[in-house]
């Protein structure tokens, strides 16, 4: 975010928040402000609302090597499109999660801290603030959106939580949980108020001083998402049309450059978490997605899944099939496929080690192994190369001898130094895919590894288009759904769907076919954006896709590093944290979980 920021600690009820402001040059030297003083000047009103926005940053770890696990992009680690090193999600993937697991408590606490900040603003601005009435009305609408968003995230996962709509103290947090549907009603009421506020603009232009503040377009988009959860297709369609009317549109440039700092305020970005290259206000995507070849020597905790890579189609819209590259590949035991991924000109020791592992080295081509496997990733949907570093592709990384260097992803790894320049990771004994998306190239895009300046997209127009298509398809309007999906595919540079020629791979045979095409389109379009896990929950496909038989953390050729374990259907609803149930006797435990 280019709107710069300042820090303020606000003690209001039981929460502490650090605030942001549009201009860092306006820094004001507060260290703490009591709730009785807060909101009593125009400047304090600005800072207080900034604190509500800063609730979006709770969990964004900077200066720490331990990811929170519940930031949006990190949620892809438990989706079908992503994976992670180790089990950073407190047992959600290996069947050991319990209501006492940290992730459930931490996200629950973070969202309620955001809610408390919003409640304090909504209650106090009318009562205490001397700001002009137009400004106060806009701020209240913004804070109602943010409160709706925090409850939205809670309801996605916990499916019914306690509802508080005014500031409280810790000992007043004694309500029981509302039903899932009741929480959706609360979210919709706030979004309705936001949309009906005449002082809230439809959209801010790039570089506007208020860019990053909530707009009507964002409220329509989030309300449409709620209607998708409720299967209110007509209402969702109407809201997505309104988003378009507000002036949002697909970014006209390439998919890859959409996620660069220069384009973070494009018309596609409807609602994003603002980042800047400064301690406590940067993102940590570089640290946890980048590799040892990335500037800052990063940790590659979160990784693309081979399932994601295999979803990217050929340019003509046909599905990718490994058997087209290596006949018999799919039927081969995964542990035997490694031979096809070896680098050219293996040493005798490397060959001997491969033989000891039981690999059929007669399938190895000493001078052409790399060229053969590279064909699997060439002539594919361009979003693949923009999202993933694939075997034997290059990545512009950290400098050597004072110059940024191109590193090549080879197996087995030998040396990252000149003249070899293999891409080095923290997975030296495993060969895994790496993210290219959101990872800086060279030494200029990200100067500090946990201060990524690129904003984090929460809702962008492509998301709206594909949800819009999904709603239309559920209404059996397949042609209109195709038109919207094709807008996204056209920008990507992939063949367009059609119903005229059944002999082409882009032919859509009907509603069921289109439903799966939309879902796959969302999986490849939003990789590493924290959307797929929530989609799989909403569609009821988590078990089928993430916990398929034998699935786990996989090497690029599909061999397991670890294997996932599905404990039961209860895993699809997060448990109210055990400590919260023990503290508040009015909260009922989440069914199925072992309290």
C-alpha cells in the first residue's frame, strides 16, 4: 500500500490495537489512549478507525519465523491446491487436531478483536467524535463492513458463533452461540447499512488519498459471497452485477503482473489488506513462500500441490495428462517416477544412489532427461508459469558476485553457487514445487523478507465473475455462466469454453460439467490467495479433494512425503475453542469434536 501508516496503541475494553493512517508523515506520538479519550478529536477519530482496519493485520507475523497459519494465503496449505512443510495447521491434516489446538483459538480471538474494535467505533463515533457528519457517516459504514467481514470469516469456519454488536468488557463476553443462519443475518444487516449509506463511494480510483478504504463495491461483493453460502442465487447475481456497475473490471495486463506492486491498485482489486515495506506493516509472503534463492534467504513453508499443477490445461483447453509426456506414468507406482525428473549428466554416485532406491535407470536419458520433463510444463495455461516454479525453469533470485542471478530448479540439488546455480530450498532431500506468485524477483522487489510491499487481495473482480458464473449455472443459465468464465480465461490466454462443437475439449456438455469447470477455474485462478479451502468447505468437497485416498504432502512426481488422515466429517466445521467453552458455560461445544 502506498497510503503510509503510523502506530498507535488504543486500550479500548479488552482489546489492544495498532492503528494505521494514510500518511506516515502525520505520525502522532501517542503510546496509549484510554477509551474515554479516544474519538474525542478529529485526529483521534481517524486513528481509531485506522485501528479497526488494522484488525485485518492480526496474525500477519513480521520479524518471526513461525507463521500464524491462519493468514489468508496460508489457508491454501490445507486446500487441494496447496500444501505445507510439516503440519503447521495443528493437526488438521493428520487427524490429531482437537478443540485445544492453537489455530482454532488464535483465529477465533483475532476475529473477535477485530469485532470489538469495530463495535467501539460504531458506538463511539456518533457519541463522541466532533468530526463532520459526512465523514462520521462514512466511517460508520466502513466499520460496519469490517465487522461484517470479521463475522463472515468466523461463520465460514465455526458455523455459528456468539454475536456482540456493542463494545463489551471481557467479563461481559458470556453469550451463547447463534446459529449459522443467524450470523449470516447479522452480516447482511451490516452490509445493507453499508450499501445504503449515501456518503460511501462506489469505488476509489488508484492513488486516491482514500484508496484502501471500504467502498460500496466491496460491500456488494461481500454480500454476494454471503448469498452464495445461502444458495440465494438470484440475490448473489444481482449484487455481482452491482459490483460491475461500480466500475470494477478485470486487470487488462497479464496475470503475472497483476500481483506486482505497480498494479495492486488496479480496477480488479475490490478489497485488499494494505501492505508497505516497513516493519509491522509489510506482508510475509516472501518469507514463507520464497526459497533460499529468494532475496533474504526465505523458508518455503507453503507450497503448491502437484494437484494444482496438473489442473492447468493446455492452451486449447484440453486437460493435461502425464501419460502424454511419459506413457504409463499414471499407472506407475509414484515412488518409481523419480527417474524421469533427474537432471542431465548424473554423476556415477547419483546413479548408484538411484539404483539403490530401486529406480529403473534404463528409463534415464543422460543428455535429454531435462528436455523431456520440461515438455510437461510447456505449452500450458500461462497462469501455471506465473504461479509456480516448475522443474528446470529459472527464477531470478538473490545476487551472487553483486549481480542478481537466474537459478534453475534441478534434481538432485548440487550447488547454489556459481557456476552451477541450482535453486536451493529448505527441502534439500525432497523435490517439491515452489510458488512464484507473490515472491519477489531479484533484489529490488522485496527489500526485507518479512516486509513484502504487495497488498494482499481479499476480493478481486475475477472472484466476483466466477461466483457470478457459479450462481448463473446453479440457475441453469449455462450460456451466461460460460460468458463470464471466458472473460477470466481470455485474460489468462487459454481457449474459451463453448457449446457449439462437441469435438473440441472446450465443449461444455451441461450444468454438471460447467459446475466442475467453474470450480477448477477458481482453483487455478486463485492459487495462494486463501480462497480454495473455503470453497471446498462451501461446496462440501473437502474430503473428496483434500483427503483423497493416499493424498498428503507430495513430491513433484506424486510420491508422498507425509500422508493425510481424515478423522471424520466433523473436521469441516471448526470447533469453538476448548478454553472458550470452559470459560463461558453458555457456549455449546461443536458437535463431533472430542472436548
